[in-house]
């Protein structure tokens, strides 16, 4: 039986992952803004909430994220780009998850396998970007990929059994993707959770630093 921590446990994907883990008998601790007051954009809030927990956790999964912030839509053209949209996207989708990892280190075991996973997105792939647009969201997801990849290299020196990865869930039918679900094949949140947990279960230290999709395949950086 594993001990898991889900950051963003009240969201569609985070809640589904938490439910899937509990259903198979794992112990799950959930943190979210709506239930616990965790603000992913506030380092003091992150530090305070994580310091109150007792580890170690076999899995820490950061399932937070936002596509539309303050009604700012994904940009179709450069003329729609704004400094505020860029800043907001980086705060939620890149800086927040990196700060979670910074303060979650004491909650990770050093003597046995563990996984730290961050919800990313295929659109954060620079190599796979053939359509352009969505500047702020793409850039923030590319940034979190780089942050986690770099951290995986550092963490491997002391956490020799840790897999630190970014994970693309596919297009999941949640409030997050409302209005964009007709562009790609979609899956329900429980289906997405089952697929991602299957990937997470198969990871070990040799996988640290990877950017994976819901089937366990590598996505180009």
C-alpha cells in the first residue's frame, strides 16, 4: 500500500487520481486551494501547508494548472499577447510546481523508490510545436518541463531511488478543457487517472527527468 500526496486534489484530474488510488487501497493526502487554502502562486502558502504534513510519501503528484486565467484566452496571434497573461501562466503552471518540489523534498524518502510527478501538457513541447499560438500556456508548460528536468538531475544525487517526471494526461473532459474538447479525442477524468497511475506505477529511478504521455511514451522536448 502506497502513501500518496496529491496537490490539486479538488480538480478534475487531481480528484480522479486521488479516487483511483484510494479505491485500490492506497493512503491519499490531498491539498487544494478550494478545500485547504493552498495557493500554488504563494511560496509562503506552499511552505506552510507542506511543512504541516508527515511523510514520507511514495508519490507526490502535482495536478494543479490553468488554461484560462482571469478570462484570458489562449492566444491565436502575437497581437493578443500580454505581459500579464504570460506572468499569470508562469506563476500557476511553472513556478508553482517548482516551488512545491523545493518544499516537498523533506517529504520524499531517500531509502526506497518514490515518484514526484507534475502535470504538464504536450503543447509544452518545443519540438512538437507545429501550429504556433497559445504562447503563454505553451511557454509556461515548456518552462515547467525544464524546471523539473533540471531538478531531476540535482535530486538524483541524494534521492537515488526517485523518479521525477512531467506527465501529459491527454485531453480530459473537465472544466479545464471546456470549450476545447472538440479539437482532440477526449477521455473522462477517471479514464485519464487510470492511465496515468499505470504509467506512474511503472517508473523507477532510471526514468527520472523524462517527459511522458499517458501511455508512457516520451514526448519531444
